[in-house]
C-alpha cells in the first residue's frame, strides 16, 4: 500500500507480493491526460499511467485531497492497535504534505478509488513515503504494482536508489520489501517510542542526471 520516520513512512496495506495480471515496471502505459494542464514544475509527470488491467494512476488534484485523506486513514487505521499509536499517514495533513510530495490515486475503469501512492524525489534518490490499498482491493497485487511504478519513476528521473521507511512491528511488510530487493540500512527509535526501519534498493543502470 507509504512507504515511519521524521514525517516519512511507508506501510503496505496489500497482503500479497503477487503481481499476477499487472504490468511489470517496464510496461507501464502513459495516457494522454489533460492537454491543457501544464506539467508540474521540473518533473513533467505523465497524467495517467496504466498499472494493470482496469487500473490506472492519476495525479491527485487539489479537490481530491479529502478523498486521499479518507483513503489513507482507512488503510492505516488497522495498524493503530498493532503499533499502539497512529501511523503518520493516518494523521498527516495532506494539504501541507503535498507542497513537496507527489501523490497518485489508483482508479478502476468505473472510477472506484482502489489505492494511493505518495512519493518524494530529492536530488539523489526517490522516497516511497506511503503506499495504501483499499481493503476492498487488498490481495490483488496493487501494492506491488505501485512499488514497481515508483521504481520505474526513479529510473525515469535518473535516480540510482529507491528508499522507504516502515515500522519495526510491521514484519509482513518488511518481509515483502526484502523479497522485492530492499535491504535494511538502519534502525531508529523516535521520541514517541516508535522503532523505524530504513530500507533501500539500488537500481542497476540508472545514472544520475
């Protein structure tokens, strides 16, 4: 599903690592989007990206921030009893966050919102801040497809590394990330007591540009 540390976290809601039926990262298809909407400054983001049969990513518009907030809260709420506190994506102010982060919504062909992806792209890497999948669509490989898309974006933008953050108590997610090639690069205990795991994956063939 976003991928906690210093306002940065990533915790999957999806319960599977299977990407069956979804496009691999190299096969993402770009849609035409709105020809009158200018590209985001310095990023030239595609407007629509197909990530699987009947599934497309759309950049979040300002009027969709309440929808994004609702989806994030629903996806992360089940983690509250596990962590003993609210995950950062659950309580984030997305109007403020999206001033320097990018957010995408996953929609089905009938317009149903199935998930969300939030990224940050510093000069030397791409950060997966959050991956969230609606409970209705859990187990369909959407979380894996969103990670594949994030890695494809990192390569497209000439970033050599993808990073993410997760809570140490989210063992299932940590195991999934390891299967996807992410290595643990550090542990950190925050002032509120949460134990954060930092993870990263190097992308072969990406040059810094």
